[in-house]
C-alpha cells in the first residue's frame, strides 16, 4: 500500500468526480489496480482504476502529475519519491472527449508527501 498526502491548490478531476482545492490523501492498494483519492476531511472520495507507469529518473519527492486542458485539471499519474514505478489513472470519458476535440494538455507536476507501507498517519 502506498499513501500520499497532497495539498492541491486548484480544483481537479479524477475519473468523473470533481474535487475542489484542499488537502487530499491518495492510497493505492497492493494489487495495484486502483487508487483512492479522498479529501482529508472525508467529504469527497473516489476509487479510480490505474495502470502501471514508469519514468526514466525517479522523482526525489512524491509527486502528482496533472494534465491541464484550458481551465480543467485532471489527475494523470502518481509517483512516490525515489520510485521509478508509479501509477497512471485510466482516462475518463471527459478527458477522452477533450483529446478528441484536439485539445493539447499542459502536463505539470505537483509535490506531495508519502508515507510508506506500515507507517501510520496521525489523524486529527
């Protein structure tokens, strides 16, 4: 299990679910087939299918990769610090529609904090 905390300062989309700016916890599961994105206060959550993704150079810190289409941000990939293998979220219908209309995304990374397997997070 991989757990990542992120403070996302802009609204974003995961699958068909929209999230506002705020603190989020992302958790992937041992089988690697899905990732859970949950707001820290528990008001919003979604489970999204993922595939394996890899990068040539492991990021020093954990990061979320977003794709921006106009004013819409889609969570695209998640990597743990020091790991070359991460996860790629399966594209939503909406994102496929935007791509189909010829929109080119701007890809950008956003830093996050990771908690390895077996390390508990203190919940307040």
